[in-house]
C-alpha cells in the first residue's frame, strides 16, 4: 500500500510539473509597443493580440511579436549624377513604423531589409531628377519627394508606413567645391559694391537737399563755414586751411569796375634825313672803293 501511494504521489508531481510547464508555454506577455500575431498550424488567425497576458495552445499555436515603434535605418551613401551633370554622393535616414503586423510578417520576408533597399534605389532616382542647387538648398522638397516614393510600395502591400526621410549629407567633388567657393566670393563682392553704390547715392541725395536748403538762406552757408573752421581747429593742427566762399568772389567780381580798354598803336618812325642809297648812285657792276688819305 505504501508503494502504491508513493507511485501515485510521484505521478501527481510529474503531472503537476508538466502542467506548470504547459501553462508557462501557454501564457505569453505582449508589451505595450508590440502586437502579437498567432499562427495555428501555420495559418494566421484572425486579429492580433494586444498588450498584456495572452494564451495560446502549446504545440499548436505560435505567437510572433511585431514591434510598432518607429524604426530608424540609415541609408548608405549613394553615388549619382544630378540633372545638371554633377557627380554627388548622398546618404539619408528613413523613419518608418509597422501599421499592419500581419502584412509585415506575411507579405514580405524581412521588411527591414526591404525598406532599406527601396530607400537606396529611390534615393538614386531622386538624385538624378534634381539639380545641384535644389539638392543643396531645397532639402524639404527633396525629403517630401523621397517620403512619397518610398511609402508608395511599402504601406499598402507591406503594412509599413514611412513617416519621414531626411537627406543627411551630400559630398561634392573638390573641383566643384572650388567653383562654388569662387561663385560665393564673387556674389559677396557684388553685394558689397551694390551696397557701397547705394550708400553713395543716398549720401548724394542728402547733400543735394542740404545744398538746396543752404541756397535759400546765405547765412546758413556762413554758419556751416564757421562750424567747419571750429571742427578743424579742434584737432590741434599747426596749419589751418580756410575755405574761401564763392559768394564773396562773386560779390567782388560785381563790385570791381571793368578796366579801360587798351588801344594798340604802331610806333611812328620819325622822318629824318638819311644817307642816299649807294646802290642807286653807283652801278652794280662797278665796285666801289674808298680812298683813305695817308698822312
């Protein structure tokens, strides 16, 4: 009798252990950010299991958990040629999440790898349709276009929603960097010249207005002259240059009488007795001689 009780006790303990093991395999925990998909004999059961404790039939059901959090994958740098024939190397980041766990498990073998490949091919396609200036400056438009291209083949059949795509960096050839540097320098020089010319134009307008105001009142010009003298004298210069008013020159010019006209006359030659012309008295063929008395 004792032996029979011992066998029964051992059997009960074994059944209890097996029951506990089976219960442990039947009870699963699904996290808040996960959803469970149950396969019964390889076939998907309707619906998904929410967060918390869930029961499955051990040996019959298989529970696969799918993460619904936003996943980030880095797209390797892709070499491409822009629409204006510039070679660039661009990399990007893709943010996506699973919206349909059943499609993500059944319709695609590895949705992470599939999304990465679609992102790479789409990035090369977008690079070929964009200009270099658009690639460098208009990133928002490029990111929106990439998001739409990658999301189109993934959300419907794969159950994956692409939330956002960001272009990280674009590597340019060294020759293109030098050309862009020269272009930027020339643009800055142009802006500097335009600003300087605009300043000169505004200063000329102000000077013209000031001149018109001073012309209406001559005393204003004299006050301005005295102020200039005071400013120059305050610098402790050894030499003081005094500007001479043009109005004073005009006053002196009007006050001075014009000079008398000067009449040019030819000097008269006095009529005096001159010696007769020897050439008229003696013939040209005969030489003239003069006798010189001696003693």
